C-alpha cells in the first residue's frame, strides 16, 4: 500500500553549485546509485541488493545524495510497521561545474568500463587531430546532438548502455606539427572498421 501520492515529475536539471553536491557526485559508489535510480525509484534495500552493498552503506550514500538535492523521496510504503522510502532522481540531468565536470564524468565512465564484463559489446576509440576553431565547434555540436539522440531513444526495458565523450584541446607542445593518428580498441572477436 502506497502511503504517499506519487511525486511530481523531476525537474529538467539540477546544477551542482555547492561543495556538498560536488562531494556527492564525486563518489563512484554514489555514481552507481544514481545509475540504479535512472531505471526508476528504488528503496535503500533494493539499491543495496543491485550493487552488492551493505544496507548501511547504501543508506549512508543515499542520504548524502538526498541532502545534496540530487535525489528525493518520491513515495513511501508501510511494510510490517516500517516505512520504506522510494528514491528517484531530483532532475533528469545533473549539470556539473565546467572545470569539474569532465574529470568526474570521465573517471566514472572509465571505472564503469573497467568493471564491465570483458565479453560485453563495446567500442572504444581515441582520435587525435588538428582542427580549426570552427571545426572544433561543429564537432562539439554534432557530438552533443548524438548524445541527446541516444538519451531521447532510451527504453527502460532494454539493456543499459553508456556513451562517454571527451572532446578537448590537449596541451600541445608543437602547435604547428601536422599529425593525425587513430587508436582503436574493440571487444574480443570484433574487427576494427
């Protein structure tokens, strides 16, 4: 029996602006909890079971995310005299401050890639190139559109997939040296294209 009515839909975005919020999103465990909650509301016990966490650890991390305003209680239910709380994302997207965003996101993406079973489908590629400011902006817009398209086509009943993108200007000791190179890796049995 649900004791509280379903919560309002989540906001479009929550901006990480405080130290408490930044600490909350910087943890790999909390990143994975947010991943579980992407699939829908869950209790502390359900999150603990999905991530193989102790219930106390799950509770600690969920409460930090809630205090930081990144997740919220969306419903409660009485079970044998105990109130279960169902948590969900407070917003559809978490927006990190620009200098921190890439560091946190890429660390978490690499950790998730390393934790994935070695025989799961994957495509990993590193491309170096020299491009004009205009081409850089054009590729940035195209990558953003591709990420939006993937997000818009998500189907909760399907298997999870992650697309991580880092497109940046690296430190360049030889700005005029004309070099392009590609490094590509695929899952076992896949042939590079």
